[in-house]
């Protein structure tokens, strides 16, 4: 959905054509959700919805400030009355699109929550004391995706917190093998982690691995990481 961004609103010159493009992009996202695919559309929609809210909130403050042309005088209040500045096409298009984007976001979030309810993340074997690096294995639909994760301690406005990064691992794992065999194969392929912390996510429904189970697995692992606290 590369065309559904704030750039579309900023560059809009024809309201009808811009609305058509927005509706077409939302329809593509909904078709992906109908195929049980969360990524990448949900994250893009959430980002666009956030940007639209920021744009409209900023426009509302400008309009409320009365920065348009003077149209009269309020003698009791002792102030000049200003008209609201005219809204450019981008703003009127954003006001029209915002509830439609919000509706699509709700659909995607419902799909994500449904997938999360039917997928469980569990540690494979004993979790070692050092778990800031390890493996995340996602299995579903006859496919297995191994990833290596790394936890970093970062400082933010509200204090220190832990961030999670993942990267794909080029190791073929047998979908029919038990998780312990996956862990052993990963440890053998990457000797700098001889006894790695390993977590596996499995779903009890046939859901797309890359488009749905991977985002769910990363979020679940991030929740586990945050519960470990900050070193």
C-alpha cells in the first residue's frame, strides 16, 4: 500500500480522484485482512491514522486561534473577530478519510488479536541466565521461520527500557521436528551461542507465517523481554 500516505493528501489536486485512490488502497488492505494477512498493511494503516490525527489536531488549533481574516469586532469582549482560515483540499480530504482509515485499522487489529489468541509462545528447554540474545522460531502452515533476537537497554523520557531487534537466520528447520531439535540445529549453526535462549511460537490455526504469525511472535517475545526488567 505504498500510495496511501500523507503524500497522497499533500499532493491532492482533485478531490474525487484522491478519494478514489484512498478507497482503492483501503480495499486492498481489507482484501489482505480477509486472507488473514496482518502485515504490512496494519502497521501502515496505524501510522497513517496517527499522522492524520496529528494533522487534523494541528489544523483544529489553527482554526480555533482565529488566524483568518478579521470579519468584525466583539465590543463586549474587546477583541477582533476572525474568520476561520479556509481549509485546503488536503485537510478536507483528511477529514473525510480519517474515519474510513480508522475503520480499516479496527478490522486489522481484530484480525491481529484473533491470531494472538490462537498462538502461544513458549520457551524451548531451559532458559539460560543470559537471554539478551537467542532465537525465536515461528511455526505454522507447514513452514518454520527461525530468527535471532537481541535485546538492548535504552534510555527514554520515562527511564530505561528494553528494546528487541530480530534478524532472519539462514538455517533450514524441519517443520515436523520437535522444538528441541530446532534449538539444537540453531546452536550448531551458530557456535557463538552454545546454549542459546530459544522461544517458539505455534498456532492452532492455519495462519500465514510471514504476514501474521511473525508480527504476533515478535510482540509476544517483546512482552516477555519487558517482563525481565532492565539490567
